[in-house]
């Protein structure tokens, strides 16, 4: 298959958990691959939290941010796609989270806004509740599920399965929806795209991509639906992916 784009998740895929950096081997491999294929990232991080990654990898194409709520052109900084939470759903989400007495922050106006700050609704892309037990996270998700127009998923703090978080965004703000928009923007078919990830928020990406690659450190559920399992992030698995499928 002649693939035309590859999309990498960031944390746990490009970035290892020991020092939070991208290895030199991965950087070199990505720069080689960039000469042959569109290279992009799809991450839950907002723009301000990926600046160093973009610089290290010399990325200048499209990036999927905020778990699919936003696509930006890295060269021009233009927002090409954005899906914020509708105001009614957003206010209901905050009401439920506050009832659980959870810590949370809001990604709005491309800023992470602390729950302690005075807040005025602008363009909220997601709400992140954190430092939860698994049971509390599951109960929060259950109650939030009454809202039919939002997307919800649970994450664990990297390296600490005791701490969970819950991310809420618009139902169409997923990596799957963003990749459909991404393919239109590039004028390619989704089956020509490789998706590489490791966690729960990468399930939607796998639903949209033609080749689904799970890292060796990925959750078992993601590995079960992957077409190929790469070495772990700590073994520079992305290098193996690029060598096998692109170079």
C-alpha cells in the first residue's frame, strides 16, 4: 500500500515517560519520513503544549490538537477546523463535575483555565477532570453519559494507574472526526493514512485510518484491534514503524 500520511499520537507514542522527550533516533527517522509522506500529530494537547515537539520534529503541515477538537496549519498557524462544546452541554458538564467535587480545568480560547480562576465562556474545546480514583472516574462518566452531544473518555496518569482523569469534548471532537476532516484538507483517502497510538483516545483514530499501529506499551484493548504492534516508546518503536512502512 502506498500510504500518503502518517499520524502519531504524542504521549506514549513519540514521547517516553522517563524524561518526557523525543529520542534523537525518532527525530531523525521522522525527518527522513517527512521527505516521502505527510507527517502529523494527533494529541489531546493544545497548541501551546506542543510547541517544542513541533520544533524538534520540524513539523510544518497539519496538526490535530485537543483530541480532535481542532486542526491547525503549523506553517501559518491558521485554525482549519474547530469544534467547541455547545454552551448548554458545557454548562451541564461543569454542573455535574462540580457535584462530584473534582479538580478540573477548561481548555478555552487556547488556554488551560484553572477551576480556581474567574471564568467567562468563550470557545471551550474540552473539560478535563483529574486526580480521580478509578471508581470516581467511572461514576462521573456514568452521570455525564446522560448528555448525548458530548464525547467522554477516561485516561490514567502516565505511570500511575491509581490516578484517573476524565476528558469531555463535543461528540464530533474526536480523532476520528478530525482525521476525516484532515483527509479532505489534504485531498487523500483515509485508507491511505497510518495511525499510531497507545491509549484510549486513540480508538477513534484507529476507526478512521487505513493502517492501525499500536505501540508495544499500548493498552491491551488497542493492541487487539491493531494491524501491527510496534516496539514500545522506550524502544523507539516509531523508528521501526517508519522503517517498515515508509522508508
